[in-house]
C-alpha cells in the first residue's frame, strides 16, 4: 500500500509542470480505487479491491483512445493435483493358478485458499465523451477489450463496455473527480467469466 501511495505522489509531481498550460488538454491520466465483483467465474476467483490506472488521448471533442492497467486483489481457490503410481499388488488367477502383478494409479486432488491473489487486466478501447456545463462536466461511454492474467491459468481476452462521469474541480479544468463502472465478459472455458467493477477516479489533464 505504501508503494502504491508513493507511486501516485510521484506521478502527480511529474505532471505538475503541465498545470500552467492552457485550459483543456489532449491527454488525461486517471487513477481509480474501487471494487470488483465476480458474477460468474469458472476459474474459482472472487472479487475484491481494485486499483486502476488509465491513459486517455483525446482525438477530438467527443472521442478518445484509452489504455490502462487494472489490478484486483482477490481470494482464489487454487487447485493442485498429484498423481501416484503403485505396483506389486498380487492376486491369484483362478484359471492359471499364478500370481499376477497389477499396477494402479492413484489421483490425489487438493485445494487451497490463496488470499492476496492478484488479477491483472490490460484494457484498451474507444471512449465517447459528452461535455456539458461549458466543458466542466463530462459523461462518457466506452467499448473495448482487455487481456487478463491471474491464478489458476487465468489468461483470457474479454470485451469491456463501460460508463463514466467526471467533473472538473479547478478553473483550468486540469484536475477531475469522477466514477467509472465496467462490465467485463471474458471468453474462457468451460463457461465465460462475468465481472462488474466500480471505481472512484482522480484524473489529471494536460497537453494541447
């Protein structure tokens, strides 16, 4: 947690020189904190706290490209299996009157609960932005994809529609407070995983 706070402070220190630029900007860096909920997870993963970082490049007044990194701290049921083979079981063959060697295979399945497991997602996509209140309030809707990495061989692609809102908190419209909700549908087997995430967001806008 201390490393996360330190990274956030360092990032905003690096962005402070852009504060003196003209109103508006083409780039927005957003940090979000919230939660993730698994509506269905064939990978035996649960929801948990979520931490997001997103970079958004404004193509024009209404459209922006975005890419980011999302991390969910979750509780996972991790499956482990082991196979053992034993020989030397003998029985008397009634018809031949001899001992026969039999080889048997024993399967042992174990599960363990892993607290603090992490799911990393790399979202990307296109966002439509609707400015209001002289550009101080923005509604948005996004559509894109994401690649997931996590425990239990959770390596999947997903589609990620989202909605959000944010408001500028300074006259120059550099600092923004907002909220984002995402629906994530991955393409894993045997059943698709469904997730919902929500974050409270702090953004900084810079550029021309």
